[in-house]
C-alpha cells in the first residue's frame, strides 16, 4: 500500500516539474520577444517617395528614408559641407538639407536615397546615398517612379 502512495507522489512531482519548466520557457520566450522588439524599435526606417511625404506627412521627429531624382538646377552649396537640393518623383518635390560629404556619383537628375527627418517643410538628411553606375536606380525609387507611370527602363531597347 505504501509503495502505491509513493508512486503517486513521484508522478505528481514529475507533473509539477513539467509544468514549471513549460511556464519558465514561456516566460523566457515572451521576454526574448519583448527585448528583440525593443531593440528593433529604432532600427526600422520606412521608405517614402516625395508624393507620399506631401500627401501623408510623417510625424514630428520620425526618421525615414526618402528617395527620388535630384531636381535639375536645385543643388545649392552652403558654408563648408552644407548643401541643399530638391528630390522629386515627378509628381511632388521635397527640399532637402544635408551637412556632410556627398557621394562622388551624386548629381542632378540622378537617383538617390537619403535618411533623416522632416523639419517643417524641409527634409534634413543625416545620410545620402547615390546611384553606383549609369543604369542603377534604388529599388524603392524605381518602384515609386513606376507607380507614377514615369519610369523609363534604361536597359530597354528602343522600338524600331
């Protein structure tokens, strides 16, 4: 009789341990998920075209990427490494201000992407990226131009 009682006691102890292990694993999983979400909070930068910036203005201080074509004749050099220019997707134009060294391939009429935030009506960039050869255009810029119906594939053969 006492052997049977001991066996039931061990069975209950195993069940209790199993529940504790599962509960501890669930708490650890929830904690890890929360930490990953918190860490990624500042690492996600959304892309917006100039049209999207004008129709749905970003929240104050929100960091995002803007991309398009540098407007012809818009590059104005300031003191030191200050530069101002405008970026367009052919439907809307956003003025950009940047302090830093621009990439060598940065130029008017070229595709670019900048990281930064809006200050009033001006996008203040902290980083500017430019195309890397004569046919490259950032995917986001290409998609935005295609959406506007103005993208011309530089690799397309002219129709005879």
